[in-house]
C-alpha cells in the first residue's frame, strides 16, 4: 500500500510543480501521461506475489524447496524485462503516436521529451515492483515502505529545487 502511495504522491507532486511552471508544461505532461500510463499497464505484472506466496507456503509445509520463491522472482524479472523493452519502445515513440492522434502540435515535442525522461526509470520501476512483491509475499514490508517514502521525499525536494529553482528571496507564490 505504501509503495502505491509513494507512486501516487510522486505523480501529485509532479503535477503540482508543473502547474507552477505553466499550463503548457502541465498540458504536455498530461498528454505524455495519457500514452505512458496506457502502455505502462503492460509492465504492471502483479502475479509474482501469488507465486512466491504459494512457494513459501509449500516450503513451510515441506513439499517444495525454499529456492522456488527465488526462481519465481528471476522468471518474473526476466519476463518483465523483455516486456519492458517493448514498452520503452512505445514510450520512445510518443511523438509519432501523438501526431497520429492529432494532438496539439505545440505540445508534442515537450510531451515526447517528458516520456523519454520517464523511460529512463522503467528498469528501476520494474525491479522495485518485483522485489516489493517478492518481499511482501514473505511478509517483509518495511524495506519497500521505507524506499517508497524516501523516494517520495526526494521527488518533492528535488522537484522543488530543479523545477522551481532555489529560493533566493521573498516567496513569489
């Protein structure tokens, strides 16, 4: 739950910061999100927790080796790694896809750039998601919660500094 909360918090933070930059930036990011969220569903694999939970239960019962849980993690990362390459290609093609949909031509370059920046986080996003499910299926939730909260705090701080700039005088907001 906290991992999802961290992701939603990051999206809210990004939207709020972009709203301060201007409507063009906010519209371009929203246009990018339309495509990246629609195609990003392909890398939302959520069955690993079930397989690992079953493997852990079987290992506790003595009917399967403990290594089975780790093997499911490896299979999941390999499969989603291959799918991630396809999704990265889709995100890299944001500009042409948006042109096909007849989106506002003035927004397409910035929406495409925003998608390319998001593309860089796909490997970490997939790995975090799979490790979170692997640990959660074993009732180990503190590491993922801590990482999600630290990521949310870093996103807020770095977004403030890099998007709005370092405050040098009286607040302009």
